[in-house]
C-alpha cells in the first residue's frame, strides 16, 4: 500500500521507535516518585523538554507535556475561559482545526469571531489589522499550516501584530513541525504540537505557555508539570518525540525536502494537463511541500475516487482525518469560497519524508487509470 495520508498521521521513525523502546526499559519509574528511579525518569523528560525548547526558541519551563495537540488546544481555550472576563471576544481563523473551533464555541458560544481567509486559503491580514485597530480580543488563534490544503499562514506577521497590540497569540503548529523549521515558533504565547505528525508516537504532544502567569489546568489531580497538567507523564513517548524532531530538523538543515518539493510540483503540473476539470486548491500561495489538495473532475464524487485508489493500492484522504466521513462540507473549503458541490470533489494527497519521489508519478498513473474507467475524456 502506498501511503499518501501523512497529514492524518505519519509512520513512526525507526530512530523514534528505538528511543521509545530504550526509554520503556530504562525509565520504568514515575517521574513524580521521590526515589532515584523516579528521579531518573524526571531527568529524562526534562532533558527532552530542554531539547524541544532549543528547537522552538523558548524557555524549557514554558513547555507542558500532554497527550497530543487536541488536548493542548483544549487547554488553551479552557484557560482563556477561566481567566477572561465574560463577553470577551476570541478571534480565530475560519480554517482552524475542528478541535480548536469546537472547543472555542463550547467555551465562548457567543463571542467567537472568525477571521476570514482569501480564496488562496491565507488569512486576511488587512481584516486583522483593521479590527485590531478598533478593539482588542482576549486571544487571536491562527494555525501555522492548514491540515487540509497545506496553505502556510503568515504566523510571524500575525505574532508581531498581536504583540504590538498587546493581545496573546495562539498557534496550532501541528502540521508545520517536522516539515518546516521550528525556530522562532517559541515566540508565540501559546503553541501546540503532536509527535505523530512527524514520525514520533501517537498519544504525546506539548503546549508552550506564556512565561508569566499560571496556566489554569484542564486536568486536575496530581501536581505534575508544575501543577499545569495532572497525570503521569508518558516518559517513552516524550523521549521519542524529542528524537523524532531532532531527526526532522537535521533533514531540514540538509534541505532534503527539496527533491520531494520538486516531485510534488511535477505531479501537480502533469495532473492539470492530463485530467480535465481538476484544480489545485491554494495553488496561488505558499503551501507545505508534502500536501496537494485537488478539486477533482465534476464527473464523480470524492468517495468513489478514494475507494478506487484504495483498490489500486493508494491510501489518500478527503480532507481532515478528524472530520472525514461527515456529511457537512469542509469548513476550510467553504471559508475559501468553494460551494458544497465543489467541496464534495476534493481529495488530499499528503506525502512524507520517506515517500520516494517516484511515488508521486505512480499516483498520477493510478489517477489516469481511474479517469479511463470513469470515462472522463483526457485533454487533447
């Protein structure tokens, strides 16, 4: 099976797996226990915390280990609900992940304001600048890279705008980390990430918090993570996360993604030339090097393409893995101006670091085979 669904989850790196197994054998104690075995486990996760902080550019004490980005994102909005005055607005991009949007509407049902995006899928900076000049929200939330389209958001510019206005900035960097350099992300007031997107294990992530002030915990019980997140830390998972990010950052430093970037670009160019009625979503703006979101020909629905590709040995997605299978149109594509009929025709292809470049061409041949079976005439 050829796997083109890395934005949903990535296979575990061998080095990350080895680190996990080694940690599971070596650090058997609870990091909160007072004996030496517990102290060794605590020292191991604090070493990983220091390592992650160096990649992000923040203080290690700003980092809280969690079960993943969904928990981290919930923590941010829970904290805001407990600390902001009633009636305070929360601004977030209209293309945030469901775990951000749904949590925001739960805690702030009447005061969530969505920041619009252009047809390209990039946030409307003019809107944000104009509205920051009129009044200040309690939080601005904009993801670093969109999970469905791969469109990169100008998080550095947004961060600067928010800090100039004195507004906390929250960035979900799940799709960015391990694919683009982490440097500078630690400047965000709140930052979330999850290991399984870049070759670490499932079930472990982190939240970067503001250096000043206490984070209101979502999970109550023990005093772990500086009283910010109760529960015994996932020691092997944390160490594996650290090793996986090390590996990806080294690949980025060597520009190893350049070959894969070229392969994706060639796939897009050829696809548009041989399959009529296709459109690359977000083609006019900068996107992740691994992600292609395609509006397929009008002749058939996305689910039929997915099934046929699966039978030919290709695993692809219709969008966010957290919302696939729902009947409602993609909120991301709707925010970009696509109608319901168009959103029902979009497929997402997301490769990984270990995806051979030639597999993009294999995917293209599979699409051409399906095209012929659906009687969609090729361009002449």
